[in-house]
C-alpha cells in the first residue's frame, strides 16, 4: 500500500521513499565521490572500453529517437578521445561500469563534423524525458545539470580569469595564480507547492505552456529566506491566497537549467484568487473531481508530465 510505505512507525512522512518515487532521481547510482581525487584512476576509466560517455551539447542530450533511449557512448565512439580529459565529468558507476558526462563545445557540430560516431540526435530532455525510462532520464538529468554548470563557470566570478576543471569535473579552479578561487557546482533551490482547501486545489498556468495545462505553484527561494517563507510568498504573489499550514513532501533535481525543486503540500482558505504579479497567465481552484478526470486524460484540464514532482504532488492529493 502506497500510504503505508510513506509513513514510518512514528507516523511521520518518509521523505526518502517519496523522493525515490520522483522522476529524474536515481537510487541505484554510485557517485564514486572518493574517486574524484584519484586522477590516475579517472584517466584509466576514460580509456576503458567499458566506460560510457553521456554527451551534452547546447544543453541537449543524445537520444536514439527510434528506440527512445539515451545514448551512452564508448571511448571508441568518440573521434578525438584525447579531448575527453578536459571535457568530462565523472558521474559515477553502476554494475562495474563507469559513466562520464561529456560536455561538447557549443560552437561545434558534433555529429555533422563526425566528432561522435553515431546516428542519434541531440534532444531537449524536457521534451523527451517523459518518454524515457527512469534510469535513462535520471542519468541524462545529472549529466545535463553538471554540464550546464561547467558552461556557465568558464570564467572566475571573483577576478574574471579563465577557470580549469578539477576533481574529475566537480570543481573549477581559477587559473590566476594570485586569485586561485575554487568554484563548486551549484543548484538553485526552488519551492513547488500543491495548495488545497478541502475538495479544491489551486493550480496556475504560464502563457507559454500548451493549451489547457495547469500546474502546482512554484518559484525560487530568495537569499535570506527559508523554503517555507518562499512558499508563503510565492503563493501570495501568484494568487493572493494565504497559506495556513504546510508540509514538506520530497525534492527533485530539475535541470531546466539548474534547479532543485523542494516539494510541499499546503492548506489554505478558499478565498478569491487575486494575482499580485504577472508570472502566471491564470490561476484557479479546481475540484478534486476535475483533477481526477485530468489524471485519467478526461476533460479540458491538462496536467504536467509524469516525470515531474508537480504531477506527484497532484496525484498524492487525489489518493
Ligand atoms: Zn579568480
């Protein structure tokens, strides 16, 4: 029973098992943290034919669209394997196979110029993610997230000098001998919340979304603010609704481009909606019946994709 597995003997929510149910979260992958400081081992793995490389180019992932599978290349699939040393990130291992992200120069044409020996194409994970299996989607999300960070930290934020990759790609160090600042991978915390009041829940939509799609409310946590305060503020800004209680549920990496979604459920009063900013095109209270219909692909309301924590929060409320 779903409900039983979510609660321990003390009656509290088991956030870990909830997080493992979220898309883009891989519970079986070993990040090999200790190996990041072992450059000899890393070089050995870069040349090992059993190792696999997950290319990322212009924030897109390499996909075999016929099979709808992530492409994990071997060193022999890469035309210039000597380039791997400076442009890979050790992701980790699974079943004795080591995986690397391979960030490719955005100005090149990796397939047209035959840097990669493959017929696959680079696709947007946000689009193809719902069609991939969980293992592929989570591996691509990890590779995409860390490659985006590399792309945006090629220069030191302290002195402006170039930075170089270190610790198997988990650190960039300023090349200036005086500055030498260390830059670690970052993610941006954001809250996402399913607000409800008895038989209604509060969903909003952005103008650029496909017609009929409504989702849970979300926004970035600001400096000097707790995640819980961000929930109160975002819900009020986007809908004018005041939260009375909230519960943390679980989190999900969301590399579009670099967020960590902190999922909450909140209870509010059933008041009129008044949008205080223009972030949303529309926000509405939906009945539980409308949402159950939408989960079954009935009615006009459309919900966010299966692999999103937003969908999980909505499904959890409908149970
Ligand atoms: Zn510097």
